[in-house]
C-alpha cells in the first residue's frame, strides 16, 4: 500500500512539474513577444 501511495505521489508531482514548466515557457514567450512589440513601436517612432 505504501508503494502505491508513493508511486501516485511521484506521478502527480511529475505532472505538476511538467505543467509548471510549460506555464513558465509560455510566460517567457509572452514577455519576449511583448518586448519585441515595444521595440518595433520605438523603431517606428524613431524612424
């Protein structure tokens, strides 16, 4: 029984880790796109 509980906890934690890594990657991508958009706006203003 203890092994089953441990296995379930490990599987759940791996799932949570994967989900959080995906969310972090999405956040980084959104920030990068926002940064590029602001740079383009500045380039339009300066040119």
